[in-house]
C-alpha cells in the first residue's frame, strides 16, 4: 500500500483491491445470502425481455412491409405481450419480498457498525477522528456511486454485460453473414465481414475509452468529497442537528425559551453550505468527463445506426432487420460498456468499501486479559490504586497524579472535591473505560488488566450523572434486557424511591418511557430518571456500585431521603459515591478528598471536620447554603 502524494490518500495495490472486493461480497452475502443471485436473475430477465421485444418487433415491421395477414401480425403482437407478461409475473413472484430484503440487507450492514460502536474501546469512541470514520463507513452502506451497493451493482452489471454480448452476438450473426450485393469499393467493405469487424473494434475502443479513462475521472471528484474531512464533519453536524436536536421533541423547550432557532439555523446553514460547496466542486470536476461520455455515446450510436442504414441501402437488410441490427449492436455495445465499466470502476470502489472495513478493523488497544474473576461467596474483594497517574489522550496535563488508594468490599467511600479534580476520572479507570498512563490498579493483588474484560465489568453497577434511559419500557430500562424478573424490577424501583410514581403508571413496569415511539408513553422528570438509573444499578446486582452524582437532579430534601436509605439500597455491596454535595458523606465509612488530581485528605466525616482542612471549609460553605431549605441535613 502506498500513499498518493496529491491527496495523501492510500493507494491500494491490485491484490489489496481484490481482497476488499472479496470481503465486500462476503459481507453482503452474510447480510443477505441470496441477494447477488436474486438481483442478477432479476436483471438478466429484464434484459431478456428487451431482446424478445426487439426480435418480435422486427418480425411485426417486416410482416407489415411484406403485407402478411393481419392474423399473423396479431399473433406476433400477442407473443410479445404474452412473453413480457410471463417474465413480469415471474419477476413479481420471485422478487415479491425484494423491498423488505433490501431493507434487511442494509440494516444488517449498518448493524455491523453499530455493534462495533457498542463494543469498541471507550477511549476510541470519544475520539473525534473515530466519529468521523464511523460516519464515513456508515455512508458506504448507501453509497450507490462508489460504495458497497455500487460494487454489487457493477458485479451484477458485468454479468448482465456478458449476457448482452453473448445474446446480441447470437442474434446478430445471421444478419452479418449475409451474401454481399457488391464487393467493390467502400460499399463492398461495409457489406463484408471486415466492415462489421471494423465497426465492432471502433465501438469497443470508444466504450473502453469511456469506461476506463473518462468515467473514473468523473468519479474521482466525488471520491475527494467523500474523503474531505470538512465535508465529513459537516455531514455529522447536519445529522446531529437534523436527527438529534430537531427530531427530539424534548429539546423544544430550550429552543423556544432561549430563542435558539437563529442559532440552529446558522449552524445548519454553515454545515450545509460546507456540504454543498464540496459537492459543487465534485460536480464541476465531473462536467467535462460527463460531456465527453455523452460525445462518445453519440459517436457509437451514429456509427451503429449509420452502418445499419448503409447495409439496408445496399439491400442486405429488411426494414425490420435494420431496426433489430442497430438495437442488437447497441446491446452488444452496452455489454462491452458494462464490462469495461466494471473493470474501470473497480479501481475506485474498493477505496470506498475499504472505509467500511477500516472502521470495523479499528483495533482495541485495551488489553482484555485472560484470568477469570473470582466468584467469591464471601464477597471478599480488595481494590488498590498503586501510584496511578493518568492523562487523557492528546492531553499533556495529568488529571490524576500519584493516586494511592485501597478499600475492601462492603465499605462505603465518598470521593469529593471541586469540579475537574479527577473524581469521575478515577471511577472511569476503576471500571476500565480507560487504563492508567502509569501505575496499576489491582483486584485482590492482581492487575485488573489481566482479568477477562467482560467478567471484570460484571463486578460494577454505575450510575453516572449523565446516565441515559431509552424509549423502551420501564422494566427493560431497569433490567437492561428484554427478558426480566417483574417482581425484582418492581422491588428495585421501589427501593430506588420511585414506588409512588410507579403506582400512577397505568401499565406499571410495562409503561414505555417517553413518547418517541408510543403515544401512551410517560414523561419523567430528571430526578425520576436518576432514580430509575439507580434502580438499574441495583437490579444488576454487582458487588460494587458506583454513584457518580446520582442525586444531581434532585432537590436537597429528596437527596436527603435517598441518603438516609443509602445503606439499605446498597446493601452489603461496596459503594463509591462521587459528589459536589457533602451531605451524603457522613453516611460513608471513608471520605477521600481530591484536589487538582491529588488525594489531599482522607478519613471519616468526623475526623475530617476535626482536622479543619479543605473538607471542613467545603462543608461549612455548603451548610450555609442549605441552612434555609435543608438545615436538617446538617444537624
């Protein structure tokens, strides 16, 4: 594989192109096993219908010029209509489910990408380049000019091209090998087999010029647009505003209250202007090649019809045969064009199809480990951070600095500190969304990177501040599955403090959240959503529960209600609580205070208050803030 110095794009070798073509066709076969065969048969049947029509039309024309009986002419017409009807009914029967199959094939190809997004390393997912690559890969599923459907189309057209050439040659041969009227001069040359071969060679050369030289130049402009990072970013922005902001009715309040219509209009216009400019350049660069293609088409048609007319003028062809000869010749020419198109465009389409597989092939950097996690009946697990340093990708600043921390299952620990001090980052490392830049995290003395990733993740239930719920039923959101234990779901919802709200739902735990897909769906507040996320964490039943600002959307009184039930909610499991509010900390066995990525203080609530450090200052400030509305929290 080499680099193209002009556009810095990868230039594929012939071998690499063949491998991508094979892989693409295999992916399509897996997505829809009978697609290529089904569509090829459908296409060839359509071509066969055209040949039947040409052949019988020539018979009708000659019958009229030869004054054949009306009955004979009507029989020809009936045969034409009958054959077309049979082929049409055959296609309707064989391909009655083609629309649903096309949808399924497209969905399955998209699904490969969706599954990759849901399973790839989180550190990759947050990267803007990855998002752009995903957008580009996703586009290839529907790219009919040079993507996956285009490659399939060219393969099918090449088979159709062979059919056109073989059938056209068989049907035209009787008209070619007619005894010439004269053998002298230019007229004799036209009537001879050599004249026919000369026309064939010129036509083939013109078609190959069009397919191998001119057409690829037209497509190159569109290839540049597909690779243009500005256009890719603009497409993502357009999709974000169109699909996420404007089609999500929950955004309507902010748009109206803050008069954001003008902002959204400008951002949409900016994105679409960038897209339009890119495509304008592509179409502009394709104007001359497209013009030349039309010139070639005109020349080949003029050559074919002129040759047929000259043969007819010499008396070698009847009026019907003139039409048939020209159309057969045109079909042969189209077949040659399809084959040369296939060869020429296969130089380009693998480059686009490769973008699909490039995304699927993004490697996971995270070591997944092979050691199974211990299934301990006594839940005796011990975690330890040993001299852990961490900085985010593409950042020079360390978010966590020399963290040393240890705790055992069953303990309740709080992480507190100012915004940006590293609290949530520490939890991301614990849950292996990221790996430490330096140092290690151990579980029972073994580096957590050595454990099987899937098993290790089963140890944690996490409620993030921005945890998401989906437009599924309440039960499916809590169980994170379509199959669940109804009694257990109900119990978790009640324990999370949403029992009263559940009683008001007509369909109970089967109630759909939100109205995206169900007009009877219910809208829930931010606080209720947070409680459902907590119920989901309880339902999972992991020995380790992490609450990252779980009450951020709650008022202080509701927050207090959650905290007083904290031990019963978490049970015997270990809990790490992350918060800006400190009212929960007095319920925790251990409080760790972070500042600027360092552990500054650690101890129980009483010990930290007595120490009179940063924690004491934060506590006093928040107590003053809450004293009028929730003074009982600080009694």
